[in-house]
């Protein structure tokens, strides 16, 4: 019996057409049991680091960390979503 052979061969790998936007987020843990929340975002690590050092001096009992995130959205839409 003849076996049906489907289409075989090279399948093109889909590429991401949108470039990723990488940005830095300062997160704060007030140790109240609810976990980390975002304090500020920026494309520049130095700006986030300055805010972190200011907050550490003002409120030393909280924990602070800086994380990197990425998105396929433009920076303006990321910033607007954060400050909304």
C-alpha cells in the first residue's frame, strides 16, 4: 500500500520583527508580606541607582533591588503604562 507523503523540507524560521526594549526597574520590598513592587523605571541604570541609594539612606529597613526587563513595546508606551 502506498503511503501518503506530506510536504517535507525546510520550514522558514520566523524572526521577530520588533526589536526588544531593555529597561531597568527599581523594586522595593517593605517586608510587609506582600512582596516586591516597582518604584521607578528608566532606560539609564545610573538614574535608577541614584534613586536606590537615596531610598536606602532615607528608609534603611526596606530591601531594594534593580532588575532588568524587556518588552517589544516602544519606550513611550512602557513609560506611560508605568506612570498610569
